[in-house]
C-alpha cells in the first residue's frame, strides 16, 4: 500500500537507505543538518541496492 506525502508540510525531507545498525551515525548526520522532528521528515526506504558493487 502506498501513501502520498505532502512535501510542502515539511521544512526538510531526508531519505535514508538501509541503516544496518548505524542508528547513531544517522542521528549524528541529522543533528549536523539541524533536524527538527516537529518540522522535518525522515523516510527510511530500507535496501536501495541489495547486490553488486
């Protein structure tokens, strides 16, 4: 099932691939970009590429 997201409702939108246990690194990157959970959105997409170089 797909959900449509109105991007105009957010100040910033971040898309993260498969985090593979690197949650702390993701948090550090979001903090470095002034992520605000009240105004910004993170979309976790899982594996973007699963095989190959």
